């Protein structure tokens, strides 16, 4: 699916970037990528004496890691933004599909911070109320079990 106003070149560029970002995020999040990064650092550290721990030697690792970090921020942010949107859409679909669910909660991510805080307080009150009801129900069950306990209520005394 694509926005109707999007031209073919823009669509293609976004598609290629999305695929590239997903592949890079998955690859760099793997144990192999971590091991390669550790290996690069070890090789760099071992070569220190060869280069007399020069400023250039230090600059190579500093510049390399800064460039990689800078680029990875954008790729990871793209992937996280996409994941967040897809999760929100899935949750919205579940809300729409569950009988009795408040469909007014769909699209919460677009509410103001104040509105979200009010909803959070409402859900906190609901949770506290449910916990009290659960505690009362548990106590009532325990009391009922104790009243019907044949050992406690027997007339046999020792």
C-alpha cells in the first residue's frame, strides 16, 4: 500500500531505505555483529604498541566509532518508529474487535500529555478498585471455607 500522492521515485527510495534499515538493524543486533565489533576493538588495542599509541591511532577508532554510531542512530530510529506504529495499529485493531472495549482508546498516541495523564489516573483508580474487590472476594472465600471446616467445627474437644 502506498499513499496516492507519492510518486514512484519517492516510493522506491522509501521502500529501499526501509528494507536496508531493517536488514542492518537485524544484522547489527546479532551475536555475530557483536563478536565482530569486539574483534575490531581487540585488533585496534593490540596494534597500539605498533603505532606507539599515537594520536592518529586513537583518532582512527574514535572517528570510526563516531561515524558508525551516528549512522546507526538513524537506522535504529527508523526501525523503532516503524515497529511502534505497527504495534499501535495492531492494538487499535484488537480494541475495535473486542466487544465491550472502549474504542475511544484507539489512537491514544495522538492525545496530549495531559489527556494521557488523566487516562493513566483513571486506569490506576480502576486497578486499585479491582484489587480491593479481589481482596474482599478472597477474604470472603477464606471465611466461608473456615465456617465449613469440619475439623474446626467439630464438637470433639481434646
